[in-house]
């Protein structure tokens, strides 16, 4: 690295003209010495502003998160330059007050995305009770599994955010939720000064267009799925765990996160109820789900299989323990679910579609919308109507034909009444004509006499 001083003016024109010689990896050029403002120029032409000065014979550098891109118009570059100047001036003032700004920056720079999310979870999600478990699982699925959790938050760029989004293009809904989660945790980290950067790398990432999902199981598909699940042997395996998980999801209509975190102390097999506490529900309202004979049978068999496998309830409260999971419970159905979907030719079926399928089937068999709303634990009937009740084409046709039939019956009734009225009028007219004719004939007879 080479440091140079320059007497040139602090202008976009002069900074745009800077370059890095081929024999150097990086070049530093002083542009405002009074506030220790430098431009770092990489071998590939990338430029960024930094705060730089020697301390104890060692150059110390702080990135100001202000990139200088040659392609930008001068007006925008001037705004970036003024922001860099302001940040460098603030650091200079703090340094003059005796603050150890480099030590603080070292601590802040060590924060990873995992630590940023944990800060967001503990100080925002948990305090407000906002879908803590869902967000935790989503972070693991979208960030940790893509080896991003250990990446430094201050080094995570807009390009990294855009790359994450595009890598999930096949599932636009999940891709958009990942961006929204990333945007939220970075906004909170910046707002609370947990990280030193002031720009959000997820800002400006355009979301994919999403079509409202209305996938539900047909009666034939439901039968096919249930047949495949019933064929799985009664042995404690991954496949058997998946079988019980899918059955309870389908039979109860509960959300995926609630089934994964289902505990034995929430279930009363004698009274046939499953009590989900408010802090675990999306609506923050406790839910009591009545259990039928099929659900109780699944749970009873599962309890026996876990005991035979050495998993004791007093040591493990989870109905679906997660092997190797820090949370202790199932985090994701994983490859077993993917394999089952492919085997049944239902690769487009998601876990959440099971919940929607139950609601649709309830509606198809004549259940009142208030019952469907209660089963799904919705606070607003409009949500139930909009998102979950998907009647089949045959039921829609029957409902339309019933409405049409009422119209045509009314039309026929009106036509009948009109016809009867006309008939009466015609009869009256004929009777009147006969009376007139009779009187006329009588008059003619009188004249002759």
C-alpha cells in the first residue's frame, strides 16, 4: 500500500481520474488532510473514502462506508463527497476529545450477521413478541445455511444482498421475506448504533412479484398423501417423524412453527385438547385446538415410539425433538419432505398448503366461515375469506347454478303469474264481449217486434 499527498482540489473530476498502478494492490490518496480524509483506490478501479492517520508508526484506517463510483453523475458524487467529509470531520473531533475511535471500530467490525440478528431478536422481536421463532427459523434457513451468518455485518454489501435475493428466485415469496428480514435487522442495528455503518445493504433490492398462493390438495391428492403416510412403518425414524408431523399439520390446520414446537405439556389426551400459548401464535392470542380420535392416535403412538427410542418426556418436552438442534425441537422437515413430494408427484406442495387445504375442505363441506376462522385462529374473517377458503370448481359451479336457478325460478314464477293474469283478463274480455253481444241481439229483437 502506498500513501500519497496531493494539493489538488477536492473535486469529483480529480478523484475520478485517480488510478492504482499495476504493481500495487491498493493506493491511498489524501484529499482533505485537515480531517484525515483519504480515497482508497483498488487495483480494479474501486474507490472509497476512508479516515486514515498514523498512530505509533502504524497507519490506522476506518472505512467511512462512502463509495465513489466513477459512473455516477457529478451531482450525486458531490453529495457522497460531502457525506465523507462530514464523517471524517466527526471522527477527527472525537479523536481530539481523546476518544479511542479505532478500538470502538474494532469491536463494531467484529459483529457478524448472527450477532446482528441476535441483537435484533433480543432487543426488538422478543420485547414486542413479534414472531420470534418464525424469524429465528427463517434466519437459519436463509442466512445460516448459505454460510452468511459468520460474515461481518460491516462487510456485507448491497451486492451480497442482491445475490442472496437472486439465489432464491425460484421461491419469490421466500426471497422477498429474506430481504425484508435482512432490511429490518440492519435498520435496527443502525438505529441502535450496534453497527457503525449508516447504509442498509438491503435498501434498493427490488422485490419479486408474488402471485397469491392458492394451492390446495384435491380429494384425490389428499387420499394419495394419506395412503403414502400410512404405509410408513411404526418405527422411530426420520420418515416416521415426518409422517406424524405431516398428519398433525393436515388434521389440525396448525401453523408449521406451532407443530414443530409442540410440547407434551400443551397436550391433554384425556380431554382431547392442544393449548397453544399466545406467545407462540402469530396473532398473539392463545389457541385451543380440539383433538379428534385420529390426532390422539398419532400422538399416543408417537409417545410410545419416543419412549422405545429412549427419549423420555421429562428430559425432552418436545413432541418433535430436533437432533443436533440448539433449540431442542425440529427446525425443518428437511430432505424427507422433499423426497416424499417428489415421490408423489406433488413437488409444488408446501407445508403451509396443508393448512389451506383443511380450510378449503371445511368450506367445501359446508362449514360456516366463522368455524373456519376459529380453526385457523384468525382475528379477522376477511383474512380467512381472502387467503384460505378455496372452493373447488365443482362447488363453485354448484353454487352458481343454485343462484342461477333461483333467478330463473323467479323469472318462471313471474311469467306464470303474468300468464295467469292475462288468462283472467282474456276470460273477462270474452265474458264482456258475450254480454255485449247478447244485449245487442236483444235490442235488435225488440226493434223487429
